C-alpha cells in the first residue's frame, strides 16, 4: 500500500563531509548505511531504509545553502504537485526528475523560502517493515505562518489539528492528516538568525542521554533538553558540519497497578464466617437497643398520659367551681334587678292611681257646679 499523499516519507542529510556525517549519526542515532549509487548512500535503521546522505552540491553551497536535513513528502504525482506549488508562489530548486531504479522526485521551496522535497515511489514500500528509528514530527519555522498554513493545506490537504499559545513565542499550529498529527509550524522569533526551514524530529527513548552523546561526539546542543506541553522532552542539535535536527522523547507511560491476588478458598470461607458472625452480633445489638428504646418510650407515654388526666380532672373541677360561682352570682344580680324593677313599677302604679283619683275629684266638682 502506497504512502498517503502529504505524509513524510524520506529524509536526506545534505552535508559537506559525508564520512564525518556517517561517523556522527552512526554513533548518535545508530544509523547504518547501504549503497544506492556512487554519489548517494541510504540511511538504514534496523536494516530498513529511511533516508539518505550525500554531499551538498557545489551550486547549492555557492547560493549560501548550509548543511541541512531535507524532508521529502509522498505525493501521488510529482509533476502535478510541483506545478501547483509554483502556481501558489513556491519555487523549484530541483525540477521533477526520475530516480534510477524507479520513482520520481523534486526539491521545492514554499513562498517564504522553506525547502522540502516531494517523492513518488515506483513501488509501494513494505508495510511490514518498521524501522528502529523514525522521524515522527516535522516542524516548520517560518516568517508568515498563516500564509504557510494556506500553502501546505492546498498542496497536501493538511488539516489544522490544534493551536497552542506559546506566550511571547506566538501561536503554535499543529497540522496533520486524517486526524493524525504530523507536526507543527510557527513564526520564527526576531532574534533567530536562521531563514525559514523545516526541522525533522527523530523518536528516541532518552533525551538527556542523547544530549550527552551528541556533546561527546562533538555535536552542538541548540536547545534543551526541555519538557514540552502534553508530556515528553525534546532536544534540538546540530551535527559537526552544522546540519540541524531534533529528537523527541515521548512521556513515560506509567504502568497500571497490578490487581491484588484473590484470597484462597479457605481464607474466603473464614472471611465469610467472620462477616456473618459480625452481622448477627450487630443485628442482636440493634434488636436489644430497639426493645430497650421501645420500653422506655412506653413508660414515658404512660407517665405523660397519667399527668394529662390529672391535669384535665383538676382543670374540670376548677371550671365547675367557677361555673357554680358565676351562676350564683348571676342569680343574685338578677334577683336584685327584678326586685328593683318591681319596686319601681309599684311606685309608678301608685303615682298613676293617685293622679287618677285627683282627676276624678276635679271632674266631680265641676259637675256639682
């Protein structure tokens, strides 16, 4: 199965001293070599080809190109991809040309000047061949990250997977294909002297040990080892001739705790018995406490009932006395009022009779006259 269009497929070291590069990378990254032709050797990792090493062409040196690593991307059609790159403002350093033995390649640059290669194999690589060392991350340092994002999206179909804020360093844009991260790109800081470029990252196990090895074999540490967001550590270095590359140590995976062994059958039986016994003991204690509490509650209710009855009886007796006293007082008052009313009535009757008699006498006198 061929590599998907837009994935990184090959890595070349363009150097001014091939023998020194072979010695350095053999000791630092344990890369081997295999012959291809008189001017080109292939890098191998675990016997699997992953790139190549060759002398930096004189014309490239004359143009000011320093020793560097050149990353190649797999494409469906080298000629068509080169034409599209040029139509979007890119540049061709090496026009599309055939590879001896099959395939085709070209060396291009994006509108900001970062160089990359495109590569099409005549035959699909063996999907079962997995090298011991792989370049798993690719970083673009550019002067216009937004323009670069558009260029590579149109050329290779890259999708933006995430964006991280690096503070004073600006935004770091992570890109990939089909949901898989391939690398990142960002605007280079003003104090970085290097022009726009691609930087490949090799996957290793120990970044700190790698940095010591690089120093021991006369390489240069450019940055790190340093922790990166999301875990892991990176080191950016340059070989003896100045070709820059980087390595990435993934975060250490913490092993899941081992499950505790199950107790043996007889131990399980003992534990079960202990649990059953404890449950029965607890149940008895609860029942005893419930009985005690219920008995005490009944006593309190009985006492409260007696007290209430006494209070009701006493209140009833007092109320009866008050009623009798009130009735008696009412009767006396009523009798006084009746007596007073009768006396007043008698007086009025007496006066009325007396008045009537006087009138009768006056009438009799008038008749006699």
